[in-house]
């Protein structure tokens, strides 16, 4: 008998299934209920299937397998999949679901936009997020404050501060506390803490009551500015509004006092907390370590143990970083012994910290031993080991480890490539460096930064490939980087390339004239046994000035012609220029 054909019985079964699904914690349990639904024909009931889908979003592969077999999914089902992808390890899959939802012609609601924009924020998908903003405007969903706030969060995370401010100032009377917090967070991420402080003052003037999230943001702003007096005022305000016992706020206060040079006040706050969690202990230990107060940090670690709080990997990571920075190998070895004696798990955080410490303190073999012992590595672990090989001049091993990293399925990041290129530069591996540079751009889609170009220019200069280095430096995304040009000038000195050295010196005069450049050029002349030709150099300088003047004049003419026939069309709040 198909239970779906008996409405009363189906309703009872639906109620029981929903109750069971709510209690399911594992995919295996959900799959059993799914099998029962298929067997009795309940898998065609939209309500029951919606609940099944919602209960399985913690396993996005399984929820997707259910979703693909639904013939006519409704908006709730689409939104469920969007929510699943927005929190999974591959959030960009949400964009495909969103496009499919729009293709179905189903009117979108606020939850469709909130989840998809959350995925945009996690992926830093600027163009996609801006396009969805346009759809939000056309559909009228910007009236929902949660949609406006997720857009503010998206622009904040992507550091598009102008668009965030513009959105915030549209219908300002609708902004709630979340809106203010989001914009303050945007200014903080954009390294504009003074703007965040000014916004905080405006918020207080509007009579809004601060939240813990507000205090966390503004304390970070005062810490970044090194404003102890302002931070103390916020501390007083947090006591006044009743957040002085909130552990997150307490942690932020300790960080603020430590960054503004008053670590003793941070310690007094720490001592005043009766029930401390491991995060708070870690914070205080880390602040001592970063301030170079290693004895106090170790003493606090011992008190932590006496009070029965078990340290975790993050507890020791800060101490190990301090050992690496100061070269305190004796303390580093003691911490390593502590890890082994207490049987702490050698996870990615702790393992990476130990690798970095031993490599920087000169014990590469110990770093390798720990790396190979680690069962769970992440991209930072691989990168740290690659950097370790590079610091010790083992460029070939650094490159081999990079290829092994790829073979084992780990995706390198921009820092990984910087480590490989730096190792190749110091080891003279020109061909390997070119291959890695090419893979970074073509295979992984990274836009090289000044540091990556700098490594390549340094490598080509060391190898005597000055023309190749010059060609590369002219492709720099920021042509005005003096460091790269100065590295090329130093290479010209080594190989006695006077002609190129003179041209590079002219460039440096425009960018950042420094006495060192003249010394380097004079040494280049000396290398080939020539005296400096000042008249020729001055002639080249005049030619360069005239060329710059002509370029600026051409730009002004082009801008005048363009403005004369310019028209502007506004589409969904965005301006598109037309001729």
C-alpha cells in the first residue's frame, strides 16, 4: 500500500518523520529515513522532502544528491541548498544554484539573497556580489534590513568601503545596530580606524545602545591607533553598559591594553575574571610572548596547569613564535618537550609553529622530523617547511616539496609561491622559478604582487639576465615600486651594465630619489673602469622630464575630449558612461 494515498496516515507519518529528522546527527541516520520515504512513496511529498533536505545540509554532498532528484523544487528547497553551500567548504557552488533558481522563474525572497551574498563574501566574489546587488534593487528586496546588512557585510569583507558607505547612507533611518557595526567593521578592515571611531561617536549620538560586537570593533580601532586614553574610555563604557564580564569583550580589552603599551592593565583585567576559558588564557600568554616577556608567559602557563585548564595548540603557538623571533632555542626545546610529555596533539597549528621555530633557530633536521610526523597538515604547514628549506639555502628541496604538496592535493597560496620563488632566487634556480611563476598565474589564477615580482627580478639580476629582468619590471602592476628598480640597479653594478644602469637611475629619480642610487651607479661605472658621464646623464634626465610632460599633456587633452561628449545613464543605482 502506498501511504501517500492515505492522507490521515501520511500526516501522522510526516509528523513522526520530522521528529526523527530533528534528532538525527549523522548522515547514516538520515539516509535510513530517506530509504523509508522512498519505499513508501513519501519522497514525492514536497513538505516531507523539504524537511529531509533541511536536515541534511551538514553533509552538502548528500543534500545535493537529494536535491538533484526533486523534479520541481520549490523556493524553500532552493533556499535550503543555498544555505548549505553558503557555509560549506566550496561556497561558490551557491552561485550555480542561484542562477538555476532565477532560470526557474520563481520569485526570489530575502533569504535567497542573504545566503548567496554570504557565499559571495566568503569567496570575495566582488563582481558576482555587485551583480546580485543589482538584482536586489530590481526585485525590491532592499527594503529588508537583513538583506541590506548582508550587502554591507559583503562590501566590508571585500574592502569596497565607498559602496558600503553609499549603501549605509541610503535610507539611514532604516539602519539598525547591525548596520552600524557592519560599516565600522568595514572601516577597520580597510585600515581606517579613525573613521570607525567617528562612526562610533555618531552611533552613540543617535542614542543606540552598543552590543558586544560594537565594543569588539571599536576596541580594535583604538588598539590600531595606539590610543590608550580612548581605549580606557571604551573600557569604562563597557562596564557602564554591563559587558565587562563578557569574555569576548574582556579578551578584546586585554589585546587593546597590550597593543597600546599597558600590558599590566590587561593583566589586572585578566586576574579579575573568576571563570576563565582557554581562549582568555591563550590571549594573556600570547600578549606576554609578543611583548618579549617570556618569563611571565611561562609563569602564566604553569598557573594555567595548576588551575586545571588544559592548554591547546594555540596556547603554545604564540610562545613558539616568540622563540622563533628571538632565537630562544633553549625555551623552544623546553616547549617541544612539554608537548611530548603532555601528549598534546601535533595538529596543523602546533606543528606549524614548531616547524617555524626550529627552522628559524637553525635546526632544520628537527623541523623536517616534526613535519613528517604530522598526520594533519594544512597549507600553512607546507608553506612553513618550504620557507624553512629556503632560509637554509636548500632551494632544490624547497621546489621538490612544493611539487609534493601539489601531488598530495594541497592548493598553494600566494605566500607558498613567495617562499618557493625566494628559495629559487637565493639558489639560482632560474628555470624552476619561471615554471613556478607561470603556474601561479596560469594554473592557480593568482595576480602576482610586488614581492613575487621582486623575487623574480632579484633572481634574473643575480643570474645576469638583466634585459629579462628589465622586461619583467616594466610589467609590474605598480610601476612606481622603488625596491624592484633598485634591485635591478644593484644587478647592473655587479655585471657592469652602464647603459641599463643609467636608464634605471632615471626611473628612480622620478619614483624615489635616494643617495644610494647615485652610489650604485657610480660603482657601475667603476666596475667597467669608466668615469661617470654627467653630461650624458643630465641629457637623459631632461629627455625623461620632457617625455613625462608630453604624457601629462596628452592625458589632459584626452580627458577634455572625453568630457565634452560624455553622457551618463543610471541603471539600478549604478552609473554607466556612454559617448
